[in-house]
C-alpha cells in the first residue's frame, strides 16, 4: 500500500483561512451566517473556519454562529452500517429561517453525506441559503451536489482512499492518499 501526503499542516491552515475569507465575501459580511460542522472532522474544521472568521470580523459571535449537525439518522446506508454512533446536534439559534447556513465536512465524495445533511437541516427550519465547505473534493459524485468552498480538489480513482488527519482527533495534521 502506497501513501502520499497531499496536504500538510500548513496547507490545511492556509485552506481554512482562504475558505473563511471566501465565505465572508460571498455572504457580504457575517450577518445571519451560521456555520455547522458535520461530525466528526467537519465539526473541527467548522470550528477552525469560524475562529478564522471571528479573528477578522469582530462582530461575528461564535456562540450564536457555530454548531454541529448530526446526519446519522438521515443516511441512506443505515441498513449496511447500523452501528453508526449518533452525536448531538447543536444549533446555537432557535430558528435557522433567513440564515445562510454553511455546512462543513472534511471530504466530499459521493455526495450522500451532504444529502443526509440537507434532510437533517430542514427539520430545524428553512434557511435563506445553504452552502457547502469541504477541505477536500475528490470527485466521483453519485448525487448532483457540489461544494461552494473547497480547500483542495484532488482527482482520485475510486480505489484510492483519502485520510484527513486533524490534531483534534489524530494528534497530527495532514491529508493522505493511499492505494
């Protein structure tokens, strides 16, 4: 099995800063912006993106603008993987209506996790807009879903595996492709 590092810690940090700037620019500021991470690594990336936004936009309040969205019960593969752990959804506002929601995940592959996230999100209200930020877009979509903000596009073969490692979960930080 061969492994190749495609993003190191500095590359990931730069991608997060770039994504945070792109989000604020596309939203014309931080008003009504809600950042929701998809467990597991999407939550940590969402936190980092929100921290970067707050650093450059003093009016952006993390306690009202950062949360997590568990999609487990909305997945279409529960029959084949019934032992998935459910984590709590934490949405910091009582109503997401008229908010621009940015879903954050680590890798966009088939699009099925994001489809589940969209289903989960509408149980909390009707947002003004939903955007998607991912650290890695590897292609091979099975559903018509695309990311609005991408750290790195990595064309891969279906047999390759992308591993995102973050210090919060893995004690190191990198993106590795293995065959």
